[in-house]
């Protein structure tokens, strides 16, 4: 089999089409979403998911806080279920909008936490998934289901990106940022160009087996994406990897930097001077550096889309690095070690 016949590869390179569906679905539901928000009078917004979708929730909650006044947090589905009152904290008796994210819509902890939320009458639920015919989808007061994001492979790539685009468009819709929503229409085209231009770079970085560890640095909206890139590298290629807030990397983790280290910076527009100083310091310690961002980076978007709604562009090159590393190590990226597509647990104890 040609290495590019793998389902994982096809799902990564085809993802811009799923981004388009995400934009279309949020646009079609925009009226219902705004009505729910206006009538709900929520004191709190909680994003939840497990694994990849927890990291998506971290990124989505950060954007929500930046774009919309009010509290927004992210919690893993298991914590939300097992530590309900502590998870909601000061908002445990206040109106909450729960945004539950799951590829399969069957993940035990996310489904259980959402059912518990509804039983306790804490507020309303928006479900984001790629499986409209799932238990979680049926729990949503509004469900955003991008069925074209479904995958054959175990590790989430296309589905993650589609659901992330949906949460970004959802946030812009609630914030009434029509200019941002209009700009997002160009994301699929930008994604296709990015994949075509930078897959060779991603392959070179991922296939270098002299590298024995990866660190992904990102702050603000990008930290959750750094966490997801780290997870993809672990899942697909069984490689040591960790995510950090960019400036935090100085505080201890830099002790691990050597000539076998690859440090990938998910860079912002406004804070790039601070981020570059960290990366330059790590390069002096012997680390290998790759920067990803809009302009004058090793991997550059060259996009006019505003920074707050274009962060999905980080995902394809990062996913391709992990994919090509798996292939270089002789692993099957479609069937990562010890993993399954859906985690189902008995939570009745």
C-alpha cells in the first residue's frame, strides 16, 4: 500500500471540505444559537470533552473569554461528571451553557456529564460532533453535527479541525462578529493552499528520526492546539512530546533541550517578539526550532483572515508532522498502539 493511501493521510488532506460544512452548519443555525443565548441569560459557559476534544475545549474557552464578556471554562468530561460541584465552582447554582464536544457522540464521560447536567437542570446544552446519530447529539438543545468530518482512523484529525471551526464560528456568531464570520469563509481555500505548500516541510521535520522529543509551545488561543499537536505526536508516532505555554518553557522544561529536541512554536501576531526570544534561547541551547504563524515563519499562512478566527490553520502541518513520523518509524497511523476510536466506560459504580 502506498503510504498516502492510509485513511489518516486522506483525512488530514481532505479536512478543508469539512471546515466548509462546519461554517455552513453554524450559519444555518445562527438564528437558533442567538435566540438560545439571548433567552438563556447564562452566568457561565462550560466547554467539555475528553482527550482531543478536551484540548479543543481549552482553545474554544480561551477564544470565548477573549471575544465575549463573561466566564468560560473548559473541563474534561470525566472531571465534570465525577467532580460536578467543584467543576462548576462559584457558578454551581447559576445558569450555565454547556458546550459538549465529541467526535463519536458516544464517549462515556462526556455523555454522562451532559446527562447529569440536564438532570440537575443547570442550563442548556449545545452539542458539537461529527455524528448526528449518537446519544450525545440527542441531548443537545442545539446540535451542530459535521458528518463529513467522520473518520475511519482512530486518531482525530479532520474531525477535530471541523469541530474546532464550528466552535470558532459559534463564538463569533454569539458575539455578533459578522466581519469575522465573513472572513472565515476563506478558510477552506487557505487550508488547501497551506497543505499543498507545506506538506514537504512537515514531512522533513516528522521523518527526522534523529529527533527524539518534541515540544509544542503556544499561548492564549493556541495553547489548546499545542496540547492537541502533542497528543497527535504521541498517538500516531509513539514519540515523547509535551505542550507548554510559550514563556513557561523557560521555567524548568528547557533543561531537557539538546540536539535531539524539536521545539515548535505556534506563534501569534501581537506577541511574537516575546515568543521569538524564547525560541532563540532554546536554539542557543542546541534545540531545533520550527515556527508556525502568519508571516516570516518557517511555515507561514500569509492570510488576511483575522488572527482570532484563523487558528485552525495551525492544525494540518502539525498533523502531517505526526503522520509522517509514524510512517518513518514503520508504524500504522490508522491503528495507534493501545487505542480505540471510542472510549466507553461503565460509570454506574
